[in-house]
């Protein structure tokens, strides 16, 4: 079983990084044979959507992006995964720029497929980590919830983390990832 944890912060030692590590550890420790790995979006070479052609390129009809960069490789990994976790810092009530760049393109490729989305039914945990004021969590999670709906994925959990609730929320992220993996393993057997 493959679990991809997408981490969207340039800071490797902050709150978002701790949340991503918890998701990887929770998923990896839940069942034998689980390949849980973190992919850092800031180093993935994914650029912005170019709104090709008349606003839609091959994303609308072929469900793949024609702008060549790191997106294609990452898109294939996400499609091949059994479950997904997206962890982003909260910047002005929204996902980080690297998360938005990737998810905007992912949404165009998969949401345009409707019920044929290759992410349909895949469990998805969304984590918003607000380290500064702790504000913006609700609007960020609302945006992530819409993403999950557009992708036709299965909203497994939405987790809001700030610096005050960090300790117990990190444990909750690990538990959510572990429970998600155990449920997938049980369903597969």
C-alpha cells in the first residue's frame, strides 16, 4: 500500500514539517508493507498553471498537464497512491503557494474527468498548520475541502493545527493516518 504525504512548506523544522512527519510515521506504522513517504512540494519543481490555449489545454480532455515540469512525475505518484495527505502552512487564510500551484493543476486534470477522476474514492487527509497567529485555519480547510470534493476523493479528515494545540494535534494526525491505513488494509483483505 502506498501513502503519499504532500508537505507544502519551505521550513523543514517547523509546525508543518512536524505534521507531515506524524502522518508518515502514523501511516508507516499502521500495517506491514506500507510505503508511506513525504514529498516536499517546495522542491518538486511544480510551476503555476498556465491556462493554456483558450484557458484549457490537455488537462480538460486528456486529463494531463501539457506544461512540462515536475508536475507530471508528481501527478503520476499521486494517482498511483492508495491514500493521500496534504499538509500546508496557512498563509493569509489559504494554502501555501507551492500547495496552490500543485493543487490548481491537479484539480484541472482530475476534476475535469468528473466521475472518471483517478482520485475518485481515495481517502484524503487535509492538514492546515497555522504557526503564527493561528488564524486562517477555517478558510484554509474550507479551500482544501473543496479541492477534495472536486477531485472526487474521499474526505477522510480535516485537521486544524496551531502552535497552541500542536502536541495533541500531531498525535491526532498520526492516529488519523494509521486508522486510514488500517481501514484500507482491512478492505483489501
